[in-house]
């Protein structure tokens, strides 16, 4: 995979900056750590969805893990 770089200074590190517009819309800007050039923007709704999806995956993972633990415990008891 190609490495992301800033179009202005060619630096490789970026940071997410949360901003709120005058109308109350929330955005997340992706900007170069070195010079602050904005290379991308996400709206808050998308970020929330990403977090929700991650939560779903995590809870499924924990569910599976619980089942495995229960199986192991049952084996020990029998
Ligand atoms: Zn830059």
C-alpha cells in the first residue's frame, strides 16, 4: 500500500481535528501534522457509524470468547 503524504510538504503523518461550524455542524478534518494542510474531512455522522461498527465487532468477539471460556470450564469440571 502506498504511503500517504502531504501534498504541500510531503510529510507522512496526519492528525484528526474536530471542528464545529457556526451552524453547529460537526466535522473531523484530517490534516498534516507538520504544516496543517487539510487533506480530508469526515462528517461526524460517519465517524459515529465507524465507532458503532467497531462496537458491534467487538461485542461479537467477546461473545465468542465467552463461549470458548465456558467450553473450557465445562471440560475441566467433567
Ligand atoms: Zn504538510
